[in-house]
């Protein structure tokens, strides 16, 4: 059978692949602890669930506008003003089935054959694959643990060519946990000011999960707002991954282009989710901040636990819920049966020996690291890291 050439251009997400392997082992009766997945292990806040139940009872059961209900787009504007001091109107907002679809919409709306897209490494797995789907060229700008996993203005300037169309990044960053400060974003904005043809996708899905500072958006810097597509959604901050709600804020031309694409792909996201999202975006953020407090406790504990592991070089995450240590110390080591030659071997070794799932760094453009989530309960985290320590001690 001849499937389309599109399928040859991109890979399936490693994050989902690892979760699937973990589930398969679990189905065989193995007690696998999942540190691979990126979703809060909390319940959706009660007032949001009640809004969804009300929406069902009020019969919000029909197709919605492609961009989303007007009250939802107004709610997104209220949120963007309240949290980010950004002024948008409903015509600038396109809601979708998740930040992932919003990213796809934005990339397909902006990137043409051969256009260069600068992505600082490490980056979320889906970025590079969506660029490849759009036939763009991924230009990786390497950042390091030593530089706090952040791109510098000089690095950005050096990566820009006449073919650069887009700069794509997340802050807080999945997988590194790096958070750009206002001054750091301003310094990048100064570079973009010299290159008026470059657009920016700013993925802010982890906005509320920030351990160090107030969230800052690159869209706040003058004319850059007009060239930036802000991506956000409910998955992480409101523990609503399964509800599927993402949104973009952009100029109207890009918004219309994304609406056209989405109109042929999914029409819109679920009507019930949209009604619940109005409540999520405009009311009490206390549950979100309580979740972040719990992530703060877990982060502190995980950082203590990894100190005990020989050879790990660990960046202290400033946001999101992952640690992303450099584990290259283990390359070339063996337990007598398995030799670790790269981060994929390392992840598989931990899955098979410690029954803990993680995600290899190659998937994020950083082959020396591995991502471990702390979106799991403290008892599970304790148990997982004890097992990891024991398994790694066997590698000589
Ligand atoms: N961006 C980043 C950086 C993510 O980590 C994720 C989810 N893992 C998404 C976007 C997609 O989120 P959603 O569930 O809203 O599609």
C-alpha cells in the first residue's frame, strides 16, 4: 500500500510513544510509574465542571462558530488584559481543540516551502514536526544548561537569514523549565525590531506554572505584538487536558488565515468545553495557583532526590513540571547486559529495569538529556526516584 509522502516527513510524538510503552507494560501486570507524560494529575476545578454541566442542560449542543463563541473570545481578551496587560479584540482570537491545534494552525498559516523557522533547543517535540508538515526548514538554535537553556540575542541574530520566517519558542519551556524574564524578552525583541519580516509564535501554555517570577509575554513589546501569535489554553493551568481548548491571539490577518484552515480541519472545539472555558478564563484562579503550590513542593523534593544520583547535571526548572537533567555521564556504561549509548537507551533501560517511564532528550533536540515529569503524586515520585537510583547504580 502506498501511503502519502507526508507521512515520511514527520515522526509521531516520543512523549505519546513512551506513554504507550508504559501502558503496555502495565497491562502485563508490571507496576510502571509514569514520569513521561505532560499533564497535571489533578481534577478540573469544580466551578468549571459545573459550568460544563449547565451548558449540557442548557442544550449548547450545536455547531459553534469556527473561531469559537463570541463570549469565549471575549473571555480570552479579558484574560489577556488581566494577566498579561495585552489589548486584544474578539476578532484577534481563534479558539481550537488545544494549544497543539493552535500551533498547527499558526504554522500552516505562516510557513511556506523552504521557509526557515528558528527554534531554540530544547523544544517541545511537536514544534519541529509541525514545521516539517508545513514543508518549512527547522533551524535549531542550541542552548545549554550552562546558559539556563535560553537563547541569547547574539545567538538569535546569528541564526537569522533572509529566509527566516518564524521564531518559535515556549516560556515557561517544556522540557527544560526555563522561564524568560522581561529583560531577556526585551533583549530578543530588540533583535526582532531590526528584522520586520520575522513572525513569532510564543507558546505560553505553562503560564501559571511558574516558580520564579511573574509571567511575561514577548507580545508586550511595541510593534512586536502585531507579529506575534500568542498561544495558550486550558490544559496545564486548569488541569483540563482532555477537554481540548486552546486559543491564539494574533493580528486579524493571521487570525482569518487560521480560521480558514481550522474551518476545513475540525470546524471548532466542543461547544460544552467552550462554555466551561468562559468560566475558567474569567473567574477564580485560586485552584490554578493551588496546583502550582503543589508543583512547587514536588519540584523542591525532586531537586533533593536528584542530588543523590551520581553523574546527573540538573537545571533547576523555573516553570512547567519537568526536570531535564544531562545524563550523558551514563553513556558507555553497562549493567552487563544492556549498554547505554544514548538518551533513548537510557530511557528504555529505566523503563525495563526501574519500571519508570521518561522521555529521551533526542525528541526535544537535546540528545544528552532525559525528561522526567513531576506531574505525579509525591509518594509516586519518591518511589520512582528510589527505583531510578537503584537501577542506575548497576551501570558501570
Ligand atoms: N505546548 C506545549 C509546550 C506543551 O507541552 C503542550 C502539551 N504537552 C502543548 C503545547 C499542547 O497542549 P494542548 O493540550 O492544549 O494541545
